[in-house]
C-alpha cells in the first residue's frame, strides 16, 4: 500500500503565506478531492506533495521516505498541473513518446493504450498546436496515466470537456482507483466531487478549513 503524508507544511512567497500548517495522511485505493476558490492553494499544495516546490517548514513523505532528502521527486507519479508543457509541433503520440523516453517506464503500447483511454486516436497526425482545449486536457491526462503511477494528481481533470468527455475521464479516474493508485484531484465540479470523492478537503488561503467524508 502506498502512503503519502505531509506534516505541518508551510510555504511563503513574496511575503504571502500560500500553504499554512497543512498535515495530511493519504493512502492508495482512494480518491481525495481538494476544493476551494482560485488562489486558495490547491495547485501549490500539489506542487509541494509532488516534490516540485521547496518548503519553508514541514515534511512530505512517501512510504516513509522524505521528499528532498531520500529523493527529489516521487518515483512513481502522474501529474497534471496547469499547462501540460507539450511541444506544439509534435503529435500527441510523439509528445508522449518523448516524455516516456525520459523515464523508460512506458513503451509504445502503453502510450497507445493511454491515448485511447482518454478518447483520442493515437494515430491522429494533427500536432498539439491544432488540438482543441478538450483534446489538450485529454492528452495531458494520458501522459499522467501512461506509466501506471502509484500516485496520480490531476488539477481540474474535466475542465474544457463536454458531457461525454467528463464521463469518460471520470470512469478513467475510477479505474485508476480500482487499480490501486492514490488519487488526488483539484476540482470545482460538483459532479466530480459527487461521483469520485472518498474524502473532501476544503482549502482557503492556504489552509485546510474543513474535511468531509464522502456520502455513501
């Protein structure tokens, strides 16, 4: 079982507290949804939990190993935060193939399957610059799941998708939970929260102000 914990983490940028004494214990096979207004700290929390941002105080641990001490990033992490950072003149398959070559954890068939799972065609020759907002969202999620990560962090995963797209991505997220991944979502969607959440954390001004178990 994968366990991700943070203890009393704090972060200040330009004199403003963006993470304020947050402590969490998260485990695999569950979906944790973080809600709050824009600028509340959700994205910054994901950056902290993934090792992409240094902390002023506190620790983040994966299975007892401290980020920044035992390793600089999570060894098995799929993440979408803000822009996907893909190359405009490459196709979706070419982009994911390049990213996969960096870690060598996903082969061509893994990439094709990930693209198909998000409702795209791995043989589509359109380049990323010609993708619609919804297609960009889908390919970003494909890159997050293609290596079957232990920890999956998705920032507004259904943003820019139509009703069918939202349903497809929610089903994918539930499949990842069933596979045993530890899933963290940031979402404004009431449907995402209702369908996906095992536990809900409300963030305001960088502080968790309420924790709720999902209704069964």
